[in-house]
C-alpha cells in the first residue's frame, strides 16, 4: 500500500503506534527484569540469613554438647563417639584441637583443612555466652560441680527427705510438687504454685542443711576466697551453698563485748574473689581447653547467585537476550497490528473525500478483522444511503415537478386565452394543488419524525374501534375498485397509543393494500394479543412483492413500479411514515409477501408502554 500523500507527518509520527508499542514492551521488560532481580536478591539475602542462622544454631548445638562433656570429665578421652554422633546430627565435620592446633579429636578421617578462625573455644570455666546462652555472670558452666558432687549415699538420704517434703506439700496444700536434681546431684523440691511462706511449714532440716561433702568443699572455697580478699586488704566473708556471702563478725575486744559489726568488704572485691576461687577450685575437675572447628564436609559452601565477573557477564547477556527477543516480538506484532490500521485509515480518508466505494481487506477473525468487517459494512450502508439520497432527491423533484408543470401549463394556457377558466379547470388545478400538499405533508411528517420531535398524545383505546374507523374511511375507495375490506379482532384488546397517529399508520397500510389488490381481491384488518404485545395485521391478496424488493419496502420513495407511475402507486412515502409512527410508539413493523398471492404487513406494539 502506497503512503497517503496527504499525510505530511514524518516517518516517526506515522509509526507512532509501533513506537509506542515498542516503548511499552521495553518498559515492561525492564520492569520485569528489575523486579525479578530484586526478588532474586531479596530471596538470596533471606536465604543467606537463614543459612547463617542455621549455621549459628548448629555451632551452638555442637558447642553446648562438647561443653557438657568438658564440664563433667577431666580429659577428652572417650569423647570420640560423642563427637562423631554430634557431627552426624548437624551434618558438618567437627574437629577439636589444642591451642597450637594439634588435633585432639576429629569426627571424620583423612586430612582436615582448618579455617583461619575457630568456631569457639571449649572451656567450661570461660563460657562463650553468645553460643551457650543464659550463662552465669562468672562464665562458669553450671554443670561443673567439682568437689560439690555428692556421693551416692548422700544423694539417697537427701532424696528421701525431698520426697517426704513433696508429699507434705501435696497433702497439706494440694500443691503441685516434684523432686528435681541439680547438677551436683542434690535433690530439691520444686513447687511453682505454692506460696513460700506456706512451703516453710513443710521444711526439712535434712534438705536445709549441708552434707559432709558440701561442707568440706564449701570450707575449701571459703578459704580460697578469703585468701584473695586478704591479698586485696579486704575483711573475710562466709559463703553459702549458693555462693552468697556475709561478712565475718569482728572478734570481741579482750574483757568486753564486741564493739559493733565488722567492716564491710568492697562490693566489687567479693564477687571477683569468688569467681577466682571457684576457677582455682574447679580447674582440676574439667577437661583441658580446646578449639572447636565446625566445617563443611563438601568442596565448599555453595552460593545461590554467582556474582563473580563471569556470573555478572552471564547475567548481562541474559538480560540483553531478553530485551532483544522482546523488541523483536513487539516489532513483529506491531507491524501486523499497524498494517491493517493504516489500511483502515487510508480507506476512511478516501470515504471522507467522497469515494463511498472504499473497502479494506478483511484478514482473520480477531479484533482488527472484526473492525475491518464493521468498516466495510458501514461503507456499504453509506453507499446504499448515498444511492437512496440521490434517488430521494430525484423522486422529490419528480413528485413536485409533475403537478407544478400541470398547474403552470393550465395557467399559461388560460393566460394566453387558449383555455377558458371554467369550473372543470379549477377542479383540475385544485386536484394538482392537493397532490402537492399531500407530498409536502408527508415530507413534513418524516422530517419531524427524523428530528425526534414527533409528539404523541397517548390514551387508552380499544383496537376494535380504531380498526372500524380505518375500514369505514377506506371502504368507499375499496368498494369502488371491487376490493372487499373486512375487520377481524380476537377478544377486546386495548392499547395506550395516540389515536390519530396510529390511525394514520394503519390507514397508510390499508391504502397501500387496496391500491395493489386487483378487483375481486380481499383486504383484511386483524388484531390480537400475543403475550405482552398487540399485533395488528393488514393482509391482502394483491400482486405481492418479490423477495429482492421486500427489504426496501420501507425506504422512502420506493415503489414496486420503477416508472414512478401514479396510476397504481402513491408518493412512495406512506410506508416510511408507517415505520416512523410505529417506532415512535416503541413498536416495530415488518412485511411478508408471496408474489402473486398477496402481502401481510404486521405492526407490533407493547400493550403496557
């Protein structure tokens, strides 16, 4: 298709739709790539954090398990099974080394490549609070009991006393009480729902007192603490089993009472000395300090997104390929979309210039194809309307020319003295003027209806009365041509309509039927109700209408006789007026005919409008 010479825009403007499609597709692709990249980075970040959290949990699990061994054993002998089982549970290699990185225990066989930094230092007397969680302030693992570990006999005696105390609490106060055992083996009664004041009523002297083992160990620890305090110039203290302390009372002066309470040691000195004394007391009872290494058993940690230079180049290549494919597909789709639109634009310009024969080729059944088909239908309809307009102008001129020519001819003849102005001449001129008035009135009715200004004065009316009036008005003409006119009404149908306009519509149909029915024929006016519609039919036994002419019967100035003779034909405006009047009432009119047998014109009006 050659470009339209009237289109003076540049190539970019003529391809505006294609450019916009391309821009939109590129924008969508870029946004999609950006969203995908953001999602991948986000997912990668979350996955890395999850892996870090999982790794930290696994490290903490291994650390706590090994710390428990070190807290309850003096050497690492026999810990291999524990290390192997722990490595199997967390899925990583577990290695213990000395401070100079000599391997003490390894869960896997074969050479090991130790990371630069150990996972943790396993030392029960210096707990890593980040991995252990909830460790005491002195950083000593509570499982390290050392000399405070009770022998079986003492544990048994204390447990009997604890069971008796728990039974007393349950029976006396209906309290929930159970016997639990601490790290040193000392049992005690736990009752979270009982008031401590009431619990004192079931106190047990055996449980509240110290065993020989505890007394010996506590005496040893007190000596270590007081030696530390003495070095710092602080007075001695007395320790309890829970490592709380009280100052030792000052000795009374000779021959008199004590002058008052002993001097209080500095608040910071006592906890520090207790921690130092505990370390010194417990050191022989724990395993030596080791370095813990938790490493991967595979070739190394995997990465979710490869951000190396090679990986970045690969990502850039994929992005470029996606954009190239997007642009290519968009251009192909855009060209297929723009080509028929240009054809439609060219045809529309041709039609605007007056070429009503312009058409476009319909290809496919998609939206563009349906648009082209609709355009062609519109063009055909416009071409038909243009032909009807030309015919109408010609018909109007013909309808007006004949009576005007007759009137002018008779008047000129009278003026020249060729014809006497008698009564017959006046009657002839009046008939021609009436014909002109009839044509003008019909055109006026159509103009008012076309403008939507046709006023209806609706009122309820019986259809039988209306049809009788129409039949009475046309019976004289029908009888004069030998046509029998009858009225047939089923029941008593009524309708809300304009009596004058509806009588005019039915009268036009009857007049048309009488003109086209030969002598001896019949014209019947029938009415009945069908559901919510009133049906009025005008049936005749006239010459009928051919199938190719039937769709045109309601066009203006159309006649079966193409010669436009008034011998049997009217002005050609009666049936168009019928259609306009019926449509103004919200109804419809149709025609059915069999050539040589007659025609039936049917009016359908809504009963309740």
